[in-house]
C-alpha cells in the first residue's frame, strides 16, 4: 500500500479521458470488495504513468524491466505495428483502488483514489516508453487495454488491521496475477520496510568522489527489479547522462546481491552458496528479526557497511579471477563467500575490519586485499579437497563443510592485524548512528503531526469530546497540541508525539475513525 503522502487521486478528465467503460461483477452480498472489468484507452494509461511514475507501482512486485525482455519486446512491437490488435494480444492490467467514482449516468468510471497497478506494470510502462520515444507511429487512438479492477472501499485513515488486510489482498492478487515475467520470492519481499528504508538511504547517502571524479555518486539500491532503468524513462538524453554519472550502472545493488554479501559477512557462506532464492529467504528471516527488534539499527552506518560488503565481494572476485593459481571456470562463486566469512571468523577478539576506510576509498585497502587473496588460495585448496573429485558447489552448501573450514588454521599477517580497528570504536559509532536515526525519525513524526494543522487537531478534539471515549486529561492534551504548539508554529516534542499517537491508537481501537 502507498504511504499516505504518496496516495494518488485523480479524475479521468484530467487526462482528456471521458472515463473507463466497465462491467461490474456480481460477487454476492458477502463480498467486502467490488470487482469490475473495463476497457482502458492506452493513451490514458500512458499519461497517468508519465505523471505519477512508480507511485502507481507501489503494490507491484516489479518496476519496468526494460524493452529488452522477450515479453516487453512483444508489447512494444504491437504498440508500433498493430495498436488496433493490442486489446486482443495483451493480457491486460490488474488494478487495486481504495475507491472510485462514476459519471452522472453511471456508464463510466471517472475517478480513482490510490490506484495501484499490481499486474501490468510492463504493459503500462511500455506504452509510456513508446510515447516518450515517439514510437507509436500509428498513434494510440485505437489502442485499448483490458482491465480487471478490484475496489476495496476503505477509508483514508485505516486501522492497523485494515492496513494489513489491504496489503495482504494487494500482495495476494499481485502474486496470483504476475505470470508474464517470472517473479521470485525476493520480488514479493521488496515492499518490506527494511528494503524501503535501504532504498531511501541509498538516495540520501552519497559516496565520496574517487578516481579523480569531482562529484559524489550514489549506490542505487534496487528493491524493485528494473527500477534503475525505469527512473530514466522520462529523462532527456542530457538528464539521463547526469543520472548515470550520479548513479552509475556498476553501483546498482540488487536486493539479492545485498543479501548475498551481508549473509557472507554474517559468516553464513554455506547459505550464500545455495541458490539465490534460498539464500534470500534465509536473509529475509534475519531482516524480519532485525526490523522487529531494532529498526533504528537500519541507518547510514548499516547502509555503508552493506555497500562495503558488496565492494569486498566484487573486488575479491576480480582478484581471484586474475590469480595464477585459479583455473578458469573454477569455483569462484564458492571461494569468495567462504574466504570472506573465514577471515571475519578468525579476527582477533575486540577487532574488526576498517569499514570506514573501505567506504571513504570505495575500494579495499592494501592490507585487507592482500590478506583476502592469500586466504583465498587456501580456501580453494580446502574446497577442492573436500569435494574429492566431486562438485565444489554441492559440498559447499552444507553447514558441516563450513564448520570444518572454521577449524582449519590460518595465521594472520602482522600488516593485516595492524590495519584492524577496535570493536569498541565501531560499536560507539553504530550506537551514535542508531541514536541519530531514532532522533530523525522522531523529528519526521513531529513534522507530520505539525503539517496536519491546528484546525485538524481541533476537529479531532471536538469530535472526541462528543464521543465521550477519552479522559479529560487526554482531551486537554490534544487541544494543547493544537493551540499551544501547532497554532503557534512550534513543533511538538518527541515525547508529546508518542503520547498523541498512543491516544489516537486507543480511540481507533474503540471504533473512532480519524478525519
């Protein structure tokens, strides 16, 4: 579901469309949602996507996967050469909306609130892409798209139970409907708050300029497949060049790759050597626990360390490939995670890698690079011996092999040991980052409450006064937030916000609907 600040609401006439022809399904009195079949003009679909972009795809497991895929090439070919046949050839789109409105004669749908394209994002983006590139040679006057619409008929301010229901229905429909391009478990997990937070951090945290470049860059966290390409769709050639300079393709980090690298430094190489899907599922368990127990730990320091793990993984991969002892077509995919995990497992007590230097230099420092490649040679010999003529990729997936490798002695060099930093120093930095993140989150809550305005909170106060569901103290507190703070252009404190949100939660549990 979209965040409240991102809810899209519009009339079809805003896009020169008289409305959507529809047929309502008779689902019986027991259904708690409405369903419709419709015929959507392709131009209208492209226009709303060009205006709102990925806000329409928050419930979709994928962003646009580019025109290079087999399915999308077919969509593009039909748009260019046979637009009049698009309705017949295309599977159509599936949409979920909170509510809709109709024309005066009830023959067309003319209004949408929180429209989410949960299946058909590729179709929609391909239409928009054709307009941008001026490839719709025959025009879209005769191009129509089949539509299946589910309307959940929910209020603006939903309770936690309603939010969960809304999310579950959206996710279930998306999972059942997405069959044009293969969908992985990682795709369905992309809307977890962890990945949303990582995406926001990737937009906020800039990497220092390196390699003689005078500008900072960002590591683009792609929680939805194809998002990096999708964000360039509406850009001019000059804007696209600037975008790629700031967010270069070699700094796009897919969530599956992050899962692999973080699981490696968490010393689970046997899981990393499994399929990407299995490893991601193991990583998802860790993410769920981390978010539930300490979501403030997912901050700038956490993000930087995650990127550093990616840098280490990729650079070791390259170094191994260039080594004389490595046979071409060898077992690099297994040697890399086992080597990194082994090195971290044998670090001296109260010592850690210098993650700050890796981030600042955007590359491995010499002492670490030398130690990794030296250890990688031992890793290769160990895994080959364990396989005994069999496949390294098979035996590397077992916990028993990893346990055996942890017991193999390896003497760290003096140079490497000198390069390590104190665990105490790192924990101090992480604790400070956690406090800063919590502080910033509290500020954001204060701003959100403030932006609703004094009139809004006075309206809540007056309605609750009539409902007689709150104590005098709680009622007076709501009134004081409106009159003594917001009306005087003062942000409520963190403690005041927590109390206000607790009061709101309590009255919602009793059935009150916030305006």
